[in-house]
């Protein structure tokens, strides 16, 4: 796994943790959006 893959996994885990514990509010969803965008850019390039 590259560094980018590790960052994506961490962002998704942080989103799932924040979503299940109802903490962070909009920041947690922002992290998920960033992770998805990076993942899509990685697949397209």
C-alpha cells in the first residue's frame, strides 16, 4: 500500500468512527468527501 492508500483508509475509518459516535458533525462528512475524491482521482490517473 502506498501512502495515499493509507490516508484514504484512515479517512474512511475516521468517518465511520465519527458517524457511529455522532461526533465531529460536518467535519466527519468532509473527511469522507475528501477520501472519495482522492480515490476517484487515483483510479482515473
